[in-house]
C-alpha cells in the first residue's frame, strides 16, 4: 500500500515553517517505536572531507575505504555499499550528500540481524534527480540470495534540501519501505538494494528491524499537525512583535 501526502499542501506550508523558524524544514527519516527486540542503524552528515575514500566527481571509482558504517548516534553494525555506477560515473560522498553524477546502485546490509527477524523498515531521504529519483526502488534479500516479499511503502513529500544549480531550494522526499517477514525463519543476514537516477542526492538513510511486526502508522495525520504548527507559530510571531508607538 502506498500513501502519498499532498505535494501542494506540504510545499505551501513548509516554506512558512522555515521562515518562522529561521531554518529550512527538511524532510528526514523518522524515529520508529518498533516493539519487541529492535535495532536501528542510521546514515547521514555526509562530508567528503571527514569521509575520505568514498569516491570523487564523477564517481566512477570504487569506494577505496570500503563499506560506510552507520554513523548516527545509537546505530548498530549495518553498512552501506556502492554496488555499481553507470558508465564512467556514479554515486560518491560529496560535500553534504551522496551525489549521483551518473545513475548507480547502493545497498545497506546487516550480517548480524536480531534473532527471529520479523520486520525490516528502510527509510531514505533524497532529492530526486529526475522523476522519482529511482531506476529501481528498494528491494530486500535475505541469506544472500533469497528475495523478500513486496514491501509496504509510505511517502512523505515536502522537505526543503540543498539549493539547486539555479540557487532555488530543492525539495526532498522521505520514503519508507516496510517488509513483513512473518513465516520466514532462519534469517542470518539481509540487505536492501536500490538504484538512483543521475543528479539524485541522498541526505540520510535509516534501517530499523525487530523480532515482532509493528505496522508503521500512516503519515496522513501529519498534515493537520503541520498546519496546526504553522498556525501556532504565526500566532506566536504576531504576539512577540513590539507594540506600535
């Protein structure tokens, strides 16, 4: 099932939030409260200076530093890998994102999942290069080769990311994919793989897993919440202005 929030609604509301808060409102992977024994891995804060060895423009070279371990606080031991570029270019760690100078493929893998794994949730925050930003959406495999079931997909559209080449704020999209692995036993490793189009930028990724299945809530309720926040901020802004002399 796919849920797509109104682009008009979010794109009209988020610039106001950014203006009132004094900083961009960026869509981002959301913390999840999965029940049971759960584990989390997160990737973000990409920076070529502090993360050397993960390619340079045009991204044709392999990542000489190998896998990129999950680097956000509280992460486990899953890793991010560059699987392939396209022709003479591909994805590499740029100044603040993973940038696709050409279409390419990445994956996240976990060689030591929680025992009796029953659900995997993958979130990705991206600025699409063209179309949806994907040439192939995320798919899951386990124990090296076995294809997982079709995921449940949720889409939250409306963040503001890095400036585009013309100096305009680029929109970002956070997508969530959840795999229900109920009935599958003996999972000793798993991975999620996907391919992005040229000029796509990846801002962050999040991988959650648990030994029980917890359905991630539909995001539709976030729209009224966002608009309520906008109204509250507008009232506070008016109330904080000095009285006219």
